[in-house]
């Protein structure tokens, strides 16, 4: 067997091993961790595509291809939580397949070692573990964009544009990749071609992308009308992009992102050095330049973005994979024995770059209050640039010092220290409580009645209160103080009601058949007026579930019960209680039918509905209300 065949087999085995490790990690994580609030919301939205057409029957959130792609796994499972986990597992297998195939593809351009290093950095990151299988359409769109980037490397510009168009048909956030692709192609043209006739590649790329987007708009405009589709695809997306409600949390978001993914987000500016230094037999400089420019455009665009939630970093997964494959391959070549390096810039320029880079790292660590251990990261740029700027005679002896130092620092900053933070994070992400709540909610809804939770926790049931269906931050703020600025994002596609007020919500609750509400951070944030009404009509039963239990004031009067069933009489004090002329005492269980009743009591009391859950016993471990564990 030849050496190349042995190396190829070793590469395949290593690649398969890394991909399998990724698969095992995320499958285990899917079963262990809580689902995010948006995953429940997206699951509910995906399920709407089973019976309705977007734009015609309901206002879609984002472009719609991703929802149709995620619908089959949703329909293939049974049970609320099992269905959601099935969708997440589908993502896991899809991601593994894409990573495996694209790793083989990338070896056409970069070294096998470089591709494996990049893949290892990627799959060991918290972003991939936590967010690569979240129930969202965005990553599907980014994978289309990823393959578009690979086809750009193949010089197949029309195909690359078509794939980007498919990415846009999945999520408008593909606009980052469209912008980056055009910037990288334009800069490459300025650097190499500078002939008008060679702009045809850029034209073909945009023609493919534009044709797909126009076909999408035309198809759905035929189903409904042009204005409806244009408003949904562009105007609503623009309104959400301009939303600055989360601007004050940007520092916290970036702190969380870089704390758990230091190597990914601190290393990328250093990849610029690979454009300043080349080596003999550097046949991939042009491809590397294209990739570095492409990646830097996207990553720089994220810095001023006002809604940089940690999950939004899904956009970087394909970019980092290709970028670090190129950079690791270049680094491997630079540190190869007796390299003949060629600098396009002076050594002083590289030293100045190093000083600016180190200063930026120090300021970032200080500003975001990151662990002091991340200062060790500075060893990577210092070692690399010290090696590059050393003389040819010194470089051979420095190789054995700097290369191990770089690799050990990568291992420490990229894996060992972030992994040391995982136990505390995993403890806070335990999903047992959440799963128990969702299963019990499903059991309670098996009989008559609705619920309120501030988000659609059950994908095949609709909450009845328009102003409480999706209590994202701006929607809660809108209930306190409606403003024209917030009204622009009270969109039907987000299940928001631009006419909602505290009074209208209470009136809707009065006329509804809400059997219980689920306490969580969103419900906790509601205006006092709404919470006071909920307290008068519902009482804690188990977990974060508050069951129908109307408070009946002392004295004579009438009251209406919304549900037939068994009720428990509760009161803080003993005293005479008569309902429809029959005497009762606190602690009595009575059977009452839905309707109007007379009351004559000398104490305030509640009639607490006793739920029919078909013999299912609530888990005593979760009796206490842990509202912060319902969702995050």
C-alpha cells in the first residue's frame, strides 16, 4: 500500500471519528438540555405548514423553504417532546453528513491536516454543541450558503448564485453571504483581473442568485399578491433588523459568546497574516485570499449588529470551517522544514499589526470581563509573527519551540478551559423539569380548555389570547407603554397584536376558556394589572402550572364557572360557605357544572379545579415552581 493511500485511509478514519464524536455529543445534548423558547415557537410555526399556505392563509416569519424542509420530521414522530427531539436529531444527522462530505471536498484546496484541525476546532465549540441542532430554519439556509461558497472556489459562479438564492429562500439572513460573496469577488477582480470582460463571473453569480429570489417572489405573489410577499420578505425583515430594543444587552451577548468560544472569535483577525506572507509552492494563495475576505466581511458585519443573540452565531459555523481550514493549512506549510517565506509587507508592518492585535485582545478581555486565562491566547500571534519575522537561519531552530507552543495554546484556549466551564453551564441547562412540564401540559389539554404561556409550548395547539401568544421583550414592553417604534415590530408573523393593551388582554382572558397558565420569565414580566388578574383566577397546582381557581369574595353574590368538574374549596380561614344554598366547608371536594352560581359566605374562598389527567401522577421532584427552568 502506498504512503498516500495510507494517509488517505488515516484521514478518512480520523474524519469519521470526529464526525461520530460530534453526532454522539449532540444526540446526548438534545436529550439532556432544555429547549430554547424560540424552538417551541418555530416548531409551532413549522406545523402550520401542514394545513396552510404561507402568505395566503397566514403571515410567514422569514422566507419559507426551511419550514417545508423541517415539516417531514415533525410529522414522523408522536408525542410533543419526542417530536421536537426527532427534529433536533434530524439536524444532527444532516450536519454530520454535511461536515463529512464537505471535509472531503475541502481537501481539494487545503491539506488534510488543516481540514481536520478546522473541523476539530469547530465541533468542540460551544456554538456547535448548543446551537447546531436548534429548531430554526437559519442553519439550513447557511448550509446552502456554505455550498455556494464551495462552488465559488470551484469557479462555478452560476451554481453558487443559485445556491445562495436557495439560502435566501430559507432565511433572509443569507444576505450576509450575498454581500460577502460580492465583496470577495470584487476585491479579487481588482487584485487580479481588472478587465471589464472578466466581470462576467460576478454577473453570473448575481444572476443565479437574483433569478432564484425573483422566482420565489413570483411564485408566492401568484398564490397571493405582490405587495403581501414584498412586505413580508423585505419590509418586515428590515423592521426587525432596525429594532434596537436589545441594544443594551449587546455587551452581555458578546460576553457569553466569547466566554464559551474564545478561540473561534479571537483567532480570526490573525488569519489576515496569511495574506501578508506566502511560501514556495503556495498554489492556494488566491483561494485563501478570497476566503479570508469573504469571512472577514461577514464577521465584521456582525460587530455593529444590534441583535447579536448567541444563537445568531450559527451564521459563523460554515464561515469558520472554511476559514480555519485555509489558515491551518497555511500555518502547516509555513512551519514545514526549510520553508522559503516571502513577505508582501515589511517586518515592521507585521510587528505593528501584532501590537494592535494584542491591544485589541487585551481591551476586549477587559471590557467583556473575560477570564484572565484567555490572556494565554496572546501566545499564538506572538509565536507566529516572531517565527515569520525571524531570519532563515534562526527559523529552523525556532520551529521546534513555536509550533508546539501554538498547538498547546490552541488546545488550552480552544478546548481545555472552555470545557472546564461546561459543568456549571450543563447544570443550568438540565431539561428534566421542562420536559415534565410540557408532558403535563399536553395531558391537561387532552380535555377541554386552553392555556397561556407567553409562547406556543405545544406545537399543535394555539393559545387563545392574541396579546400573550409570543411575549418577546418588545411585546412585553408594548403592553406597558405602546409606542410607534415598537408597533412596527408587532407583526402578525410573530403572533403579535399591535392593538393589545393590558385591558384588552384581561378582557380576552375573561371571555376565554383558559384552564391554566404556565409561569415563566415572560409571564413574570407582565404588567402588574394582568398578573393581578391571573392571581385572582388561577392558583399554583404543580411545577409552573397554575390551574383555574377563581377567588370568590365573602358576602352574597353570583359567580360563573368556566369548567365542569371536581373542585376543591380553599380558604385561609374557617367559616360558613354556601353555594346555590348548599352548605360547604373548606377542604370539601364538590362536583360543579359550568355555569352561574350563587354564593353566600362569611370568608373569601377559592374553587380550585381538580384536573383530569387520566391517572397520570405529577412527579413530586418538580412540585415547586421553578419558573426559570421552563424555558430560556
